[in-house]
C-alpha cells in the first residue's frame, strides 16, 4: 500500500512539474491589437505624392499632399517657348477629382486659376475647358463641360526630383 501511495504521489508531482514547465504563452491578440492600432494611426496622416508630365519640351511637376480630402501642394509648369509658372495649390478631393486653386507667379504678377485633375490608375489628368474671370480668379465657366481627354497627363515621379524642380 505504501508503494501505491508513493507511486501516486510521485505521478502527481511529475504531472504538476510538467504543467509548471509550460510557461504561459502571452495572448497574441494583445500584440495584434497593437499592430492594428499602429496601422490605423498611420492611415490618418497626410498622403504625399509627386507627379511629373512631359509633353514635347514642356514639363509639369507636382507635389501633392492629401490630408483626408483636403489637398495642398506645389506645381510648376516649365514651358519651352512660353512663360513658365510656379505656385501653390489648395483645394479638395471630390470622388476621383482634385478641385484645386492654383496661385502662381508669372510675368511678375500673382494670378489665381482653377485647375482640376482626375485621379485614375495612379495618374493625374488635367482638365481642360473654357474659363472666365470671376473676382480676379480664372474659374471654369461650366464644370460639366470640363474634358479630361486632351489634358496634360502626370505620372508618379521621384519626390526628390520633383522637389528639386519646385525650388
């Protein structure tokens, strides 16, 4: 009888030791939750993109920051045989359209005009259409008649190159 009790006690002791040897594993859900929160916070910041379009000897450089639909940035039209211009853009994103106001310096004067881009397939296509002056700013005469078929196309570009061109 002493042997049975001794063997039973020994067996219980070994089982308990095995349970203690298995260290509690931290719950992976806590680590995953942290990763998800970090990713979510990252998506709330402004998204910066750089674009460049070349037509013949003319080049357009654009640096655009999209902060939850509010758009800011800089654009430079570097034209070969016409006056070039450079300035700031501000506006908003409506669906796939960037509706921007371009304030720029050209020929020693500051001017403002509307400039719209369709954002599709990671490219920007500038809208073209009749513009009229409204309180010192050139605006599209009729937004429903803006064409994006023949406008300047800007493709994603290296931001280092674009930033250098915008200085």
